[in-house]
């Protein structure tokens, strides 16, 4: 049974309502309402991306990922399937979630505390830049899969489409700042910009970073060039 199409996210609805209210009142739109799309900051918990070959090795011949929950980015989902990550000195993380769809490379994304617990020395990398990164072993219900490389700590980054990039005056590969308000207000100074026509405006930080700034759904956030 397939998942129903994803519903509009709360921030998208709020963005449209905010614009409509300001226009109805004849008031000048604030900068965040002038933006083509609303900004969403999400905490990305540890997870993995796998190739079709890896999925078959772990779950059996012909196995495919089963969507469990749609993510904010187009066609991306959290799969029902999970694996066990075996790190140095045989330390493990069970129930590591796989994100789909499958990719043409294998990658594990951990927070710093995860990597310390497992005994990894994990570099901070952009997704896909896995050359020279640690190896590991994955275990699934049908067998094992050895990754020669691919364990990283994902660099804090922002997904945006070309309209968003034009609005903020940035291009793919640039860096921005993310200002987070609230009781643990902080600013991330090296937020990697990733631009693609299919992307929705979304920042990803890991669990350590999200906990450090006490990020909540209503925490005020702002992108700065």
C-alpha cells in the first residue's frame, strides 16, 4: 500500500496566510513574507542512504525500500527498513533508519556524539563527498554489507531552489549564516548552500546542533548572507 501524497507543511500554509493578511490590510510585506518560499529548519537525525545493491545484500534479492513517511524535500521518504551499524571495536547502533529513494552511493550520516560513542573519527563533509571517509559494516535481516567509505558528519546546509538563491543573492556552494533565536540563541556561520530546481527551502542541522540551540517548531530563525 503506497503512502498518500504529502500534505502542505505548516510553514507553507503560514507563509500564504501571512501574505494574504498583509495584502488585505494594505500593509508593506516584511522581508520574510517577500521571500518566494518559507524557511524551515529541521533536525536531521542519524540515518543512511543506500544503493540498490546494498539494499538487496541487506534485505534479500529483489528487495526495495518501503516508504513509511514523506520528508519535506520532493519525493524523499523515511523507509520502514532499518539496519544495524557496526562500528570500531564492535560497537553498534541498532535501527538506523534508511532514507529513500536509493542513491548511487552509500552514506551514513552521524552526529558527533554518535561517532564518539561508536569510536569513529568522522569528518564534516557535504553529502556525496565521501572519499577518504571511514568504512563500516551494516547488518540487515538477510546479510551483511561492507562499506569501504561513507561515514560522515553532514555539514550544516540549506536546500534551496533557484528562486530562493536569487532572493538571497547566493549560488550553489556558497556559505550563509543561520540565526536561531530563543533562549539558547546562536548563529551558525558556515551553512553550505545547495541549489537545485527540485529543492524546497530547508535547513538541515544534526541532533547535536539542534539540541545546542534548543530548536523548537516555533523558534525564530533567519537566513543571512
